[in-house]
C-alpha cells in the first residue's frame, strides 16, 4: 500500500505533524491498546494506538467500510456508496451476496438506514470498521508492522504500513492514580500517582497549599498554590509519565469523573489521551462508568477482579488488601476517614500525602499479587478483544468466527435480524437424596460443554451444512451436524492443547484466559444477541449433557454403586463399604473404566471420536445433602462435605449460607459449628439451645451485621423498599453499599445507634432456616428444640 497523509487532527496534533521528521522503513512489534474509526472529510481512517518497547506507536489506515447485501436486491436510487462488488459468498439462506464498499463510516450508516427503511436486508452491517480490520487479519492484540515512521512528539506514527498478527507483550508502563478530596465541599486536596515502568518506581503527590509539617522525608510531595494549580500540575506530570495503563480503585466512577469536572470548571481541556486527545467518560445503565482515553487503557480494580472471577466479602480497597496483602488502608473506618482527611489537610499535609500515596501503592500491589494485567493481556491474545473490551463474549465470538465462516463461503446476519427461539433447558440435575453419607466420591466431566462441542462437532457451520454434506452424524438429541464442515470444534481442540501446555509451564494467566473463553461458547451460541444463534445449538449441547449424566449414573448403578446426586457435569457416588480404605485407587479405576465406556459407546452409537474426560475430583469422608425448604426432598446445588487431607480436616460448603455474602456472620458461624457436630456425631440439641441463649445475651452482637450492595441510588427504589434500602436512606447520602442491623425499629445502618436489637428476627431469619435444612436428617426439628415459634415485628 502507498502511504497517505494522515487525517487532520486537533490543533495540538497538527503542530506535532508539522514538526515531524521522516525516517527509513522500520519494523516494530507492538501491542494495540485502543482502536478507533474516524471520518475526516469523505474518508474513513482507522487509528490503532499501541505500546511497544520503543515507546507509543500510532498506526493509521485509510479504510473502506463494507457490509453485504443479496446479489438480486435492487438498491434505492438515492443511496450513496463507493463500489458494489459481486462475491462468491452466500447468506445462510443460500442467497448469493455482494459487498457494498463506502468512502466513510457515516456514508455506510446512512446507506444501512436507507436499505432497512426499504426492507432490504443488510448482512454484517453492525460490525465496526476497526473490528472488521483486526478480525479479518486474525490479529489478537499484538502486531508486527513494517513501514515508514514519523516522530510526532512522543508518538511514532506509521501510515498504511504492512501489518501482520504477532505474539508479543511489551513491558507496560502502569500508573496507579488516587485523589483526596473534601467530601462535603468538593474541594480537591491532592492527587497521588505511583508509576511502575520496567520495574522502576516513581511516585508523586501533588498537594494544594503551602508546605506544612515535617515533609523532609517525603521528597515525592509537590506543593502548589491552589486547586487550579493541582489540576494543571497533574496534567503536566501525567504526560511526562506517559503511562500505557491507568489503574485505581473506582478510578473511573470517582477519580477520573471528579477530575473531569474540575478540568471543566477551570476551562482546562482534559487531554489525558496520547496526542493530547480528550478523555471521554460515559455511564452505562447498570454497568457503571467507562473511560475512553486514546492510547491508554483504564483498568478499575473492583471491576477487573469481578470480571476475572475473584470473589471477596466486598470489594472495598480495605477488604481486598487485607485479604490479599495482609495489610490495609491507613484509615479503614468510612466515617472516621472523612474527618481525618480534612484534619490532615489542615494540620498535617505530610500525613495526608503518605495516606494518598499508600492507597496508590496498595492498588499496584493488588494488581501484582493477582496477576490481573497478565490475565487481561492473555485474554486479549486468546479472544482478540482489546483490553478495554474484555468480557464482551458475543463480540469475541464474532472476532473468531466471522472471518473463518467467510472463508467457508458464508456471510452472517446482523444481530437484530436473528430469529429467536425457545431457550435451552439448562444443565440436568439428578435429584439429590437428602441424608448424611460416608465415603462419597465426586466425578466431574472436564470442560463438559466445550468437550461436547468438540466431540459431536456442534457449531453454526456444521448445523448449517447438516445433511447437505457427504458426511454427517446424529447426536443424542436427534439433531444432525456435518462431520467434516465445522470451525469451532477444531478451535476448541487447539485451545485445550494450549491450556495443557500453559499448565505445564505454570502460566496460570494463559490457562485461565483459555478456560474463560472456552466456557463462553455455549452461552454465546444460546444468546439472542449472537448473530449465529439458533435454538438447535444450545439445545443440542444441554440435551447431550443430560444424556451423558444420566447414562453415567445408570452405568454406575449397574455396578451396584449408589448415585446420590448429579448436577450438569458432576456425579456423586457412594463407595461400597469395603472400598472406603482404598477410595483413591477405586475412584481412579472407575474414572478410567467410564472414559473407556464412553469412548466405545460414542464410536458405536454415534460414529464420533470421544474427547470427553471424566475425572475423579474429590472424596468426602462425610457428605450431607440437606433438606429443601419446606422439607420437600433434597435441596439442589447445596451440600456440605468433610474432607481430610495432609493438613487435617475441613468442611467444604457449596451453595450454603456459609459461603454467601448476604448472610450474617452469626448464621455462618452457626452453620459451620452445626455441621461439625453433625459429622462428628456430637450432641446438637444442647448446641442449638446454647447458641440461641448466647445470642439473646448479646454475645454475638458483633456478628449481626447485614451487608448489601445497591444496584441503583436508594431514592430510586419506589415500588418496594427492602431493608437495606431503608437503612441506606437513613444515611442521608447516596451510597453503593450498606451495612445494617435489624432492630425493634427495623433496619438501622451500623453508623447509627442500634442497641434495641431484634433478636427474634435473627433467630427466625438466620438460625431457623439453617437448622431446618439439617435437623430433620437426625429426626429432630428446630421447633421442638426452640419451642413455640415467635415472630419479629419486622420479619
């Protein structure tokens, strides 16, 4: 391709261009941080801002946006486009397709509107130009580019270079950001920045006001005369650091949003982007705030931890830091925090600076401890989604599948044109037999749904071809798929091999990234938001899973084993009495026999090679399958097991109150102790009576706190006001979470007086449900132990 002039940027970027110098051809390895499509005049430009070992790189391409229409459709006379090109591709309805190319993205959007207004179907018209560019070149984050380089300030700029997919990760420059403010007046006190660049640390606190107190040992503190100077100095320091990644704790919804308003107030452009481009902050309903900064990625700690399947009691910095690092914030009480920050600003700015930078360092250490950044990078490399788009599973499926189905001769529908069908039934459950059992082993199908897809060749293309191909097969549900024409099954095979290799190399971020992607395929294909959705796809997978689970149970029962419970990919089996001493050998032998059974049966009955693998997961010395609420059989997805290993005995809870954040410590401690006694054949009646007596006597008053997050502002709850909302409203300010106690007056936030505790509520709502699921297994009842049922006024 010939190089072209870049589009005209904002004035400050134009100045950089005018002073730019040209160099000879250069090959650069880079990792894409942000991607954008921009129209300038009548042209569409794609801009990819990247990190590299040579510094930030901007790659620009002149682009012709495209989507597809059927070959026989007649276009309206007023539609504008660049070129209509016949293709050898077909729609899923076997209609030949043409490509429509456009000069600009805006022209493409206008054409799509006109066509749909005239009831002409468009295909893949909802794919953004920058996404199509990357997916069609199989680029997953990292690239190798070759072309002429212009030095424009800190940026290396390349226009229309040669570009190819690569496997590369730079040493990212990571900046942890935190601000301190007056929560009542909205005054900005200080901004702390902690930068890590190739192992080297830099830190600075920009503090408003005159130097006061002993700051001799705090060389990183920089005092400025006013709030406006804090803002201006921050902008200068930020650009001198020039980070690739910005991390923090609620860094978008609080820190950056607060700073954006301050910049606007002082009429200073909030240009944190590379090339001095402005920050764009948007709020998505139900999902929070998102920041878009050209050439930089913002990663918010709590969101990143949730998205990568870390769980904590809550996601406060104090809680997470204590759990992961064994240390916490300098001030951990929220009420004390506001007053103490104000006091330090007035009396001890050195202490405030230490507090401010300490939070930054905590965030840096949490990211390092959890491998969050390597995890997100690996997810980009596996899924193709850029770092700020991680978690958009439908988009990831498009990135992988669309270019490959094009090469198979098809174009896909727009997402909004997909016909909806009945939802799949979900995973199968073998009804639990409530009771307490000795020596129960658990067998688990490893990556069940991906393995079903791989074994039975279930994917959109194989469903589409079906019996049209020369080779096809039926699956247990009766659906028919092509045995040769498919895409996803082979890809899963490659991913599984990569995951095993990652495990051998102890590359846990890569292993987890692959697991997350593989497990997303079933959900995506069963989602109405997926352009490849068809009800046969999720139904084929779940019905095959049901078949495998029930037939596995039947096989074991024919060997005189008692199957106690099964759920989706797991089966719980009680060993025979004489096998308890050799449970490991017996279990491994059973798993081997089951795998051989399935290998042969699938070959004989369905003519497919089995990639299923049943594993021996664990052995419970004792297992309790509790009663369901209302005493109607066993409870699904709930059990407690006693495990013995080299470190001793411990209880393993699944689906029980003990592992749920919305139950109090009172309930969790009661449940743990109850099952300890139950498994050890100890007296439980006296324990229950004594526990309630101690509760009424105030012994557990510190364990009665409820914790709840609010999904919206408390005043927005209009139809009903649950207890946590009532407590939040009593605080007189908007909060995202609330801690409260149930009193005789109802729910009261812990910050307020709550001596009139409603102990009957805690007995009725926290103790009784736990007792009722376990005591009937011993032929006992809570009512018989506790006496006549009482009711709390607010229960």
